[in-house]
C-alpha cells in the first residue's frame, strides 16, 4: 500500500484524476458488457434446453410410428415418461433417422447397447467424406452415458465425435424395463452460442464507440476541472521563492480552487508588505512587540 501511495505521489494530480476517470468509464462499460453477454449466453442455453426437449419428444413420436412394437409413454406434465420397444431394428437405410432430422432440423442418432457400450446403429452425423459415421460410440465416462444406463433422460452438453453438442437423449427400454439403447438429438454448441457471440460482437463494437466517446468527454472535462491546479501551484511556488509580484489566478472563483487562490493571495500580500518594510520599520515593530 505504501508503495502504491509512493507511486501516485510521484504522478501529477491532473494525470492521476484523468487516469481514474478513464479507468472508471472503461471498467463500467466492461462490467455492463460482460453482464449482458453472460445473460444472453444463459438465455441461449435455457432456450436450447427447451428446444432439445421438444425435439426429443418429436423424434420419439416419429420413431414410435416407424419402429414396429414400440410404445411411447407420457407423464402427466407432458414430458416423455418412457420409450419402450421389443427390439431395435437393424436400420438397413437412413430413411427413419432422416425423417427425424427433417422435422427437428437437428442431428439425430439411435444408439444400441452392446455390452456396456452404446453404439449408433443409424445417424445423421457425417464424416469428412460426407458419409454417415459408422460405429459411433457414446463416451462411457460422460454424464449422458450414466443417465441412459440409469433409465433417465439426459439434456446438456455432450462430446460427440470430437465436437461439443448440446444434446438430449432418451433411453429405449425393453418391456421389462431393461435399457437397450437411446435416442439422440442435438446441435453443436457453436450453433447454441452463435446468437450470444453475434450480440457480443455488437456489444464490443458499441462498447468501444461509447468508451471512446465517454473517454474523450471525461478527458476534456477532467482537464477543464484540474487545469487551475498547475497554474495555482506555479504561483504558490513563485511566492514561496519571494516573487511577491506574481499574480494569483482564479481568486474570483467560488469553488474550492477559488478559496485556495484567495488564501494564497493573502499570503502574497503579507509577504509583499513584509518585503517592502525598511530596516527601521522592522526594528520599530520588533521593539513594539517587546514593549507589549
């Protein structure tokens, strides 16, 4: 703390005030911009969660009609209670999964449990050569895998083939209740964050313009406010050196600077009177003081 005061003690007051004003302006805009971005990001995640839950319900409804022997059960709240099926077909083509993606406008897959591994039997995800990715597995260490194996719906972020997805998965269970697969719908996180990132660019652009405008305004105002201080300091220094003919500026102002200037003017006048006294007058004053 002492070092900090020492550093500021070596900086001109006008410079310090200007720096503080600019720091306050930039800091305020940065905090507001950050809060707006975080709020938009949270809103995008919330909207995506709702959208994925809806897409999962749509996908399950389509698959119930397309997979023979499957039954979709709903809860009283209108969410999926369970998706039951006698078996998951081999899917010799992509017609069923494509029908899901056409309606949901999202990527989709159907996973089958092989041992302890969930492997996609059909998917809309493409490899770099534009072919469907074969044998895509769900990371066994992910929360999504744990939720599916527990017979629970999962909604959240999930890495798929090296890409972070905001996804929803619904277990496919046998009539006995045992898990045998899962329905996946999702979209890359880049799509979820696109709106927030787009607004972030706008925030940075507007924030930068406002920072420059307010910074220049603050700089000008701070200079106008602190401009009397250096001149008054020069007058005080000259008077202290015995130059009593020096003019003291700003004595007419009604603020604190004017009060300081008037006090300096009193010292100047007293010093001027003392400097103009003859040696005899000085001796007489000293004698009068001793007599009193």
